[in-house]
C-alpha cells in the first residue's frame, strides 16, 4: 500500500520545510521538498493533506518503566496500556528499563519480556539489561545486538540492582562493548540524609515532598556522576548519564558533536517543566528520582540542551497508583507518568511563545529542530537503533503529525493505567493529530503491534 502525507511542515535533520512524504509498505519511499504543485493523483485514495501540520519523526523514548515483567500482579502499568499511552503522545519506539518483576538481569528474563512485548506492544520496543554485583560475566558475554544498553543503578532501586562493588564496576567499565546508562545518585549521601530527615520530620506536618530535593540533594547527584565519569574516562567507556537534575553536574560534560562523544547525557521533560516551587501544590505527584530541584537548576538544564551538553530527552515514565502517591512522603513511591504528553511539553517552548507573540520566527524553527534532534535523531544514533529516528527514504515510516491547537489536559483524556498526571488541568498548545508506526496509521485504540528494535 502507498500513502502520501502532502504539504506538511517537515522538521528533520536541522531543517524545517514544506514537503511531502511518500510511504510504501513499512518504509519511507520519498521525501519531496516544496511539493504543493506536484501531481500525486496516483495516491489519491491514500493521501493526507497536512497543510498547517508539523510532520516529525516518531519520538524514540529510551527511558521508560512500563512496570510489566510478566509476573507482577495488578501492576501500575502494563506493556499494553503504556504503549498505547505512548502512541497518544507521538512516541513510536521505547526502551524499557530492567527493574521489573522479574528483574531483567538474566537472558531468561529478557526473553520473557521480548515475548510479552511481541504479543501486546502497540509501539516498537527494546530493552536494557540491568547490572548487578553478580551478573557482569553474563553482561559481557551477551551478544550486544540483543539489547539496547546496560542499565547501571548507582542509587538504590528494586531488588539487588544497586551496584556498589568497586571491583565489579571497574570490570564492567573496562570490558563493556555496550553503552552503559547510569542512574547517578550517591547512596551513602542519600541514606544519611534520609536518616536525619526521618528523625526530624517523620509523622509531623513537616513530612512533605518538599524534603525530596534535600534527601536526594545536589551533592548526591554530583558525587555519583563525577565518579561514573571518572571511571568512564579511565577506561574509555561509552557512558550515558540518565535524567540529569542539577546545574553542577553540567560542569562534568562536554559539548562536542555527538559522534565525537563517549560520555553523553539525558534530561526528562519533568526536570525541564517543574521545580521546587511546585512541591507545595503537587507534592508526591512530582516525587521522582533524582529529585526535581530548583528553578536555577531547571533553567541551567534548558541552557544545556541548547549548548549541546545534554544529548537526549527521555521521560523516565514511571506510573504508580494514585493511592500510593497519596501516602505520607517517606512512604510514597518515586516516579511520574509522563509519556503521553512529553512531546507536547517540549513543544510548549515553541508554541506557547508563538501563540503569545503571533509569530513563527527562525528562532522557533531552530528550537523545533533541537527538540526533534534530542527526542528522535540522537536517541537513534546513540543507541544504535537501525533505520528509525529520521525522515529518510528507506527508513521505517515512524511519523507523527502535530497540530497547533490549544487544549486542556483532563483525567478523562489520560491513557495511563494509573489514571493520573501532574499536568492535569494545564493548557497545552499542540495536539498529536496522527501517528504512523511501520507505515501504518494508528491510534491508542488501534491494535497495530510494534516491532522489536534492531541495534
């Protein structure tokens, strides 16, 4: 089957231009620039007039917690539910984290997840293998094409996934041929802070989520990131720092072109959207690890996106039941469901300003190109995802059409199994109009099944 998307405003590889994309089967056949007067009569039955719409590569979210390892009873999210929420947000491919039940720290657990996703995932999918103090031999022996990256928790997580043995870390960093994605928070600092704040505040009116950036503070983040980067420099390891949250960590990074870096970094839309002024109203709803910190940190993270210090944007999507988030601070879980609106949250930097100013300036085009680079191009390049992340002939037709349109986020519109979002009630200025996955038009209610990513 052939389909055309004509007269779209295409944002791809640093450029914004009017053009048409021709899809044949699963792939992009042609990208035609300035095509308003071209003859597309042969495609008349499957033609979409995208005048006034943005056409972007499908978002590749390389950091999600879909909570579904195959054994959990009544999980807060499932691969089926969260992958459909991803479609609603223009996300066409995801990489799922290993801290599930069972943990993805063995090949058996990896195969179980692959089989589960093959049955129910509405988007394309890949997985990280998790490091432990006991499984480095398996990680080093596994075919690197089997999985997306090694996930390394340097702060506490589910089960025994905290890796704190220096000999294990040295061996992993010295011999890994796969990208290592590190959650960097110093466990000793966190535990000391947690002990002290519990003694002072637990069970009192002062036990609120505003403590979170003090428990998981800048020192905890900086120390862990510093030591991870020093190890990576010592051994020449490819290292990706997950979900940066502080201005101080940025001093450890470089703004070379992506193909010249072996140390890279990620930020989440939540750390760019919220800051510690939001804790009094949102409380545990924005409790996540690492903690959302000050407005100065938030602004520094935005600047680092422009400067090239930060290379990718990923959600760290982590659904929890609302009743669990309503527990007292020390008992409430960390994590924010965000995949359904991550692209729109980023596009707010363009379209809320454009709406206020009534202009479509070159500055806005540059910002659009930057967002597409960090959410589509760079994730594909960094993780070695084949033939996705760009609007190119021969690549899979993973595409998203975005409409400039104002709407308010409501609980009824959410696709998450957990049923809530911290941005409920907020007005956004773009809407995901149509999503294509592997050449097929799809939506959250459509049963199109995604494909495994190739690395």
